[in-house]
C-alpha cells in the first residue's frame, strides 16, 4: 500500500526528553559487551529501536519519538559502536551476531514480542531480524529503507548519488588514487584497516563526511568533521558490512525472504528525495508486502530529524498505542 503523506505537514512535535530507568552493559560473548538502556513506562508496550550505520550508535534524541507514558523504549548500541565495547571492533561482528544480540536483549528483559523500529541500516536489520524471528515482531516501523543490495551500494559508492552531488563526490573520491577509484569501498577498506590510527581516522572522516553531507534535503553539502572516535567506529563498521554485502546469503535476500513476514504488519516512512537510500527500495518492498503501508514524504531526504519524517514517525507511533 502506498499512501502519499500530505504536502503540508506540521513540524515534528517530539516528546519531552526523558532519562533511562535502566542502563547496562550486556555481555553477549565473543569479547563484546553492548550498551542497553530502557526508558519510558516499565510495564508499557515494548519497542526496540535499531540505529543506523552500521556503526552509528543510539542517541538520547531517539527516545523522543515515543509517548513515554505508553511505551517501554529499548535502545542499544550495536557491537563496536557508541558505548559498546570494544570500540570500532569488527571481530565477531556481522548481521547474524546482531540478530542474536537482539534476541538476547528480548530474552533478558522478559519480553514476548515487540514493535521493531529502525531506519536506514536499522531498517535492514529490522527486516532481517523479523524474517529470522517473525513471531517476535509485533509491527515493523521502517524509515529510509535499505535492502543491502549491490545496486544500492553501487548507487551510493559508484557515482549514482555523485551525479547529484558532484562537488561532494569529488571530495570523497579524490583522497583515493585514480587507479583504485573503480572500487571505493575496497579502497577505503585498505586505509580504514591499515593499523595506523591517525590514517584510519583521516579516511574515516572522509567516509562519514560523504554520507553526512547528503542526509538532509535542505543540506548545503558542507559537512564538518565528525569527532575522530565516532567517525572511526562508524566508517570501519559500515565499510566492513558493505564490503561483505551485509553478510547475506545472496543479493536480494530480504525480498526473497519476504513471505516470512506475511503475517507481520509494517509502516514505512520514506523521504521522496532520499539520496542515501533512494525511494525505489521502499516502493519495491511495499509492492511485495501486502501488510506494508508506505508513506512517502514529499519534501524530505534521509535523516531521522527531517521535520516531515519526524512528524510522520510520531504519528505512526501514536497510532500504534495499545
């Protein structure tokens, strides 16, 4: 189902900032400890929030999309990023480890099933998690859909988005020798994992800057340098996952396995001018999923913070209140 969101959307009215009632570092094995927090209503309707990247980490602002008098809001930093440790590590760090971590969190918190809320890479992870555990996903709320396909990676790292942002694309590509520019993911990988921290950080900032510059439809294309520690974790993890095609069995696996979600409802919020995750992925997903409601936001890009996207996500979550 494809419902076009109204052209005149009010600015997002985020819920007031709240503090967690529970914070912990959960040992998930393989040398990893992941940061997990809960806020809102302890006996409320559970929702798990999956951040983007991979490697982005969660932030306090992500708590503000949910009515705290209704929802039990669970956020966590995926392996290697945010407050999880070890920082920027790609060891024992794949999609399937993350799916297992989500189940560990659910079991530890004694939750039968929950709403799964994720954007960008978080939408990818939400889909793979729900296809692995369809009986645990009460409803999927997806933003800026990314299906981890070779076509999507080629769009963003092979020049497609660069045709719209040639100045920023030039800045992203020029730090790599011309002889290696036919595969920028692999070229950046050699530098992000070279073992020289200053060199890794310099290339991490270039990697993160390309993505950050294109996040918002109103962005002027000028991206300041991200903090070194954040950029290094973000770039190393994202590059690690993209080099390995998300650790999926085959290209198009998420669409292949969509029948597993035939009984799971979903709401998809997508920016019409999303340069990072083009709308064709969200549209294709909705075309093959009878229980999916696609809401296309007319003047919006990729970022969670875009007013039209924020407003629609809050509207969706308010509508799912039990």
